[in-house]
C-alpha cells in the first residue's frame, strides 16, 4: 500500500452537489480513491429532486467501482458541512436562466455576453460572492480547520473574496489540466510528465513553456501541432506563432472581441444549449440501471475537473507539497500587481495551503492586460461586497472589454434590471 492510500480517509462535502455535472466529480473520486481516500461524500443542494437523482447515481457509481466510502445528500447546509475535511463549492446562483441572461443582454451594446468575463461575468460575481461568503462563514464556525476549494466562477474574484475575508480557501480551474492532457496526447507521453509554465489570472492565462523531462517542447508542439491547437482555441495559427505561447481559449474574447460578438448574436446562447443537455441528463440519471457517467456528460463542459479536484484536495489534506496550478494570493509573485490580487500559477500545495512558485518576469504584452483586468476585479469585488450603482458602473468602465462611458452606463442599468432579485441593495 502506498503512502497516500495509507492516510486516514477524508470526509468531503460538495455544495452544489445537485448539479448535473456532479457525476463527473463522483467518477473521479471513485477512480482515484488511492490518491484521495474518502470515508464519506456528502452532496448539498437546495433542490431535493435533483439531489435524489444525482445522489442515487453517485451511490451506484461508487458501488460499481468498489469504492468503500459512503455517499449521502442533504438540503441542510450546516448538517452537510459538519465534520467535513474539505468543502468543494460549485454554485450557480439562479441556474442556467441567469446564465442565459448574462450571455444575452450585453450583446445589445456590442459587448461580449459571457458568464465569467465582461458585463455577464460581473453580474455573476455580484450574485455569487455574498452567497459564497455566507457559506464560508458557516464552514468556519463549524469546521475551522476545513479547506474550501472553489470551482465557482468567476473563480478569481470569488477566491479573492474568500481569501480577503481570511478563509482557508484555494481557487481551482480546469483550463491548465485540460492543456496538460491535450499536450500529453499530442506528444505521446503521460500527463504526469508534462509540466506547464502557466501564468496569469483565472481565465486570462498563457502557457509560456511546456516541459517534458526538463526540456521545453513548446516550440516543437507549435511547429508540429500548431494547426490543431489553434483550431481548438478558435484562434489563428499565425497568432500562436507570433506569440510563441498558447493562450487560454478565453483570450479569444479579447483578441477577437468583435468577431465573437457577431458570432454570439447569430446563435442560441451556450446556456440554452447546456439547459437542454441538463434536461436529458436528469432523465438519464433517473434510470436505476445507470451506474456510470453517461457519454452525454462530456458535452456539459468542465473536462478533467474531477482529476484536478482530487489532486488539489489530496495535496491539501495529505501535506504533499507537490505542484498544482491554483488561484492564490499574489504576495509579490508578479511584482507589478498588489499582494492581495489573486493570480493563477503553479504553487507548492501542502497542509498550510499553496505557496506560489517563482516565475519569470511577465512580458509587457501580457502584463498590461493582466494589470488591467486585475484593476477591474478589485472594483468588481468592491461592488459585490458593498453594492451600489456607482460601484457597478466603475467596474464596468474599468473592464477592457467595455471601457466606454456610454456602454458602462447602459450595461449598469441592464445588469441591475436583470439581477434585482439577487441583489439585496438594488
């Protein structure tokens, strides 16, 4: 038996456990039980009907794969988090209906409609931050030693809220692990052999090197597989060659903003597509014979989140000190940013939390945009914490995808009108 599997088995709680995506997480916990031994998994969600369907499938997945842990579910947050070693957050306040709004109304101003950036991303932050902070306070009161792993978007802003309020929290995104798996497949090596120089902010990152056995193979990747990588990102191959890096696919909203707006105007929202997939998934989950995640789930998004969540939680609870790509306080890592900015970089992760690893200076081409978006995120957090039309306007005016006073004014009114029921100050 290896050292990790010999560790005491943990109790984990998943807030938002009624999500149709949860079986992906369950499958990862079942497959990777030697990496993260679990005694109990508790799913928490305010929707009892969804919990019954998702929880039942979770039990069947554990049983089929021979996992010894127990699975339970509850609508009672306090009961669910009680005694948990770690609490995973995957929330969507207002469900796919609010996401559909986030992706739609900004288009009227010629601005990108997206749930994690621009005006839609700000709306999601305003709805989400107060709820997450309330959950975190309840975790702190009941389990002061528990870790909070946040996968809730916008991860950078939500994680900054948690850390600023002194919570034991780490932000997690699946972009880096997705690149690691993709590059490993192209190179014909195992994912564990691929080390990324991943740097930036959540959903605003670049891969500056890809190392295998200490050698940077990114030039080779771009030379031999540049067309395939660019195709996946929906960015021109020539841009990747000129940058010499691989940007996150979220950079398309910045590098090709106007083209993306026209594209989004011409088709149904991603939220509408996901809502249709969710209805089909819930029908599948109701089948008592289903005991594995269905193939349809791959169209739901969030690839490899389960592997990333298992690795990070294992490192936090097992004090491994290994490198994980996470969202963490800057603390001087990028000297042009405030210490309390939240960045997404490789960090050594142990029982005391993540410590960013040293990075090379960030080139002005990237540092300028990172600084700009960091300023927006600070203003967005202030708007989420204190409310008020003027704070919302300031955040929108500061965002590089908006930045014009007429647009910021109009989008402020639209944001408040579409989210009034979720904003206590409106």
